[in-house]
C-alpha cells in the first residue's frame, strides 16, 4: 500500500526532468522560428486599442478608461440653460425630482470638460443609479438626510467649495455653480485616490453601422422569435413639468439624435454645439416617496432602478422594444431584447431618460 505512492513520485520526478530537457532543446528552435518570421516580414498581430466601455469608442490610452468616473449633477431649470459640458459626457441620466422637474447626472470618464454646470444638489436616486461605476459624485450639496445616505453608501463625493467649484456672477444664484474635470481630477489626486479599474457598463456597442442591428433581426427571424424593431426618427418625452419636455430628431447624416428641451434646440453654452447623443434609452420606472421635502414642501421622489421593467432603445433611427434589468446597486443596468440578447448601441454618447408609465414616450 505504501510502495505505489513512492513509485508514483519517482515517475513524476522523471517526467518533470524529461519535460525540462525537452523545453531546453525546443527553446532555441522557437527562437529560430520567431527570427525567421521577423526576417520574412511577418509581424505578430498588434494589441487592439483600448475602448471606453461607456461609449464603445476607441481611446488613446488605457489610463483614460481605468480612472475613477465623475458623476456631476447638472440642473435643468430654464434659468440654468444653456448648460455647459453636457456634450462632453460619456453617459447622461435624466431623473425626475420635485414637481416633475428633471435633473441630469452626467458621467465623465474618457473625455475632459473644462466647464460643467450649473451643478445642483444630490437626490436619493443618485446612489442606486450610478453606484455601480464607483464614481466621484459631484453636487452643490443636498438635504442633510440625502448627504447622510450618500455617506452611508460609501460612495465618494464632493460638495461645493472654493477650490474645485466657482460661481459665474453673470448668472443669478443658485443657477451659477460650475466645476470642470481638471479641478475634479485635481481633487482626486489631493485625496490620494488610487482607483484603477475598467468599469462594467452593461451596455453593448457595435462597430458597424447597422450590422449588429440587422444581425439581431435576422437571428430572431431564424429562430422564429421576432425582435420588435421599427423605424423611429422623432422622439417626444412629455415630462409633466412642460419646461423640461424632451424631444429628439434623428439626423441620418451624423447618426445622432438632435436634442431639444421644451421645443428649443439644446446647445452647449461653452461651444455652441448641439447636444446630440448617438443613443437614447427611455427606461420606465416606478416612483416612491422619500419622506424628504424641498423648500416648497414638495416631496422628493425616488426612482426605483433596481429590478426590471420595459424600455425603449433608440439607435440608428430605429427603436427596440426591450427590457431593462438591474440586479443590485452594485450591478449595471442591462438592456435586452425579447430573446434576451443585449440591444446593440452605436458608439458614442447615450442618454437614459427615467420616466413613469404616465409620462412615457411617443415616437414615429
């Protein structure tokens, strides 16, 4: 009973010795083969360039997409328009706040934006919406209860100070607070932030113009499981506060959706350029009360973004009738078609509108 293990160990040692002898004999041959390949002009395939998981776009350096994302709260009151820096965001969420008014959460990862704002206060929904990105949350402040919730979540955040924010005195307060990615990156450096991780976005992008969309349709036809895709070049999202009503017109030449607010073209204050994302997602959510009220007495709603529900995904002039799924605060939201496949997006900026069933969206 004891002899067999001894024989096994001896055999294993012999095998190991033989292996190293073979390796030593073959290594020069491998070197000769590599040298010959180089002499023949055959070069190894280059590493693919790094891609931004939030946009599907190629970036110049991996460092640009493995740093901490910035999540800036931006106001959408008429007195705050035109805003600055929204066109530079990789991803934009539009959420409901008090009285049916909306605000934006603008996510910056790969791009720089010297001026972003006007920035306003945080809301309870912000945590569940962007926690999965491990961002720095940037806001003008917030109700003490909300700030306590942010602190309890462990999310890194910064509120207004005189170093990393500034006031534009050409505008009236509180619609004049600004920041910028250089100052926010400076803040992270001052804090000794060592974050270095590639975010998992939950979004799927295609490199071809329409190839992935066609593949999805053909796959559904082949399996007998149809995918609900139709043409859609205009979108209207009638937020109850009509001052925030959003609409889009698809521009085939650029492959973007030209954004308007309350019927007026949405432009960037700094550059004058039109806000024009490549993808628009309308995500249906349920609102619940938070028990928190603003200065007018209106209750702050909470968008329930954990769970699942229906959504409309607009990309390439088409609309997908899809489903959104988010398992937990830590997980990204996934947008899938009837077959459970990710809806393919065009590389570029994506806007995600959180709406209730009674708001919805109309398109044609």
